[in-house]
């Protein structure tokens, strides 16, 4: 293993940490404050006005660090494509929400169209340029793979939409998305190091950037990542997984993402079928636990611990 890749974590941490005192006041100056849902937990109302779009710090720290490794680790490129691509979609969405004051942000078809374009570019680059096989490693088989033929492309788009939306829904409490995704990135980073994969530098850079962002994002948060950060995190997870031929493992290590999405789908579906009844006190599910009496910090700690345990299971499955 080239020990130089470990510097990616330290460099990204330092860059992102240094940005905080400059970026956060600037976001305050631009008045890009978060608007909190009125029907949410009452404790969240005091978060109104906290600057969002702080994901810029994460992406900048990760990107600047990763570019130092591009020459020797070209596999960094497709992962950056997805991460930065989805960050741009999130940035536009945040801009429409907080600057143009359109509460819902980008329209669903606009956001979906942009996500499809980015995914298509990633798929082409990964297969045709990077030469990554679309065979998938099967968990708990000792490294056996399966080739699902033409179904691999629809599965890729499904995995992207599910993962990106999962990371987006997970971003609802101070430090939640940052903590959970840092663990997921650590899992894929460790696998990349063991495999000698070029994904390692960008994974370690993201870990460093997220840890630095947590300095400002833990409860009580002084900045939120916004869709700029949350969509980018999902883009990274699915891109890293595919570069390592491990998209099936997303269901294991990023199970929190899956649960967050599923809770929203169940809540909406049951609400329509039952004529107004709810399964959860509030969705996504992290808000349900809050309304059950858990503190924000407890929810974040429990979800992060669960992700650590799932990552250990994922490593055993690998």
C-alpha cells in the first residue's frame, strides 16, 4: 500500500477546517438561511436562519485534495464526476430554494433529468474509459461475482436514485448525514486500500472533509450542508461502490439511507391508502425517534453506531 494516500485524509481535513471561519460568515452575509418545517419537532424551530449550502466546504476540501492524486490514481476521476456532478445539482436546488425563494427547489422532473445525465456520463466513463467491469461482487461468497448482462445499466440508475435520495433524506439532524457517510466512506476506503484501488485517495479525502465539517455541523450546528452536500455524498457512495464492483454492499453498509427512504415511502403510501393516517409520528424516520423523546445527539449516535456495525458486517461479507 502506498502510504501517501493516507495524507489525503489529513490534507482534506485541514483544508475544510480552515474554510469554516471564512465560508460560514459569508453564507450568513448572503442570507442563505435554512427554513425549518413548521410541522417538525419544535426544537428545530430555533434552527431557522442557520446558513445552508455548507456542502461547498466538503466538496472543495475533497476535490482540491483528490486532484493532487489524479495523475497517479486515475480512478479518482469517475468518482469525482459523480460527487461533484450531484453537488452541482444540489447547489442549483439550494440556490432556487434559498435565493430565488421557490420553497420546493428544482421541480422533480428537472432534478431527475440532471441526475440521469450525470449517471449516464459516469456509466460511459466507468465502462469505456476506466475499463471497470460491470460484474458485481456477491456478499458472503468469498469474492464470487455475477454478470447480469443488460440489466446492469438499469440497476445502476436504480442504485444511484436510491442512494442519492437516501443520503438526502438522512440529512435532517445536526451531524447525522456527515457521521453516517464518514463511516460508509471509511468502509469503501479500507476496501480500496486492500484492493490497491485508485478509489482510496478520494475516499480518504471525503472522510477528512466530513470530519472537518463536523466541527461546525455537530449539535448545535452553525452550518448545514444542504442539498449541495447531501446529494454529493450519495453520488460518492454509489460511484465508489461501482468502481469497486460492490453496489450490492450499499444495501448493507448504507442501510440507514435505505431505511430513511423506505420510511418516507411507507408514510406517504399509508397516508393516501388510509385516508390520512400515519405509520410514523413523522418521516423521515429520524424525526419519528425525536418525537418519541430521543434527543438529536442520541439519534445521531445510534444511527452512526448502527452504520459502524453494518460496516463490520459488510467487511465480513467481503
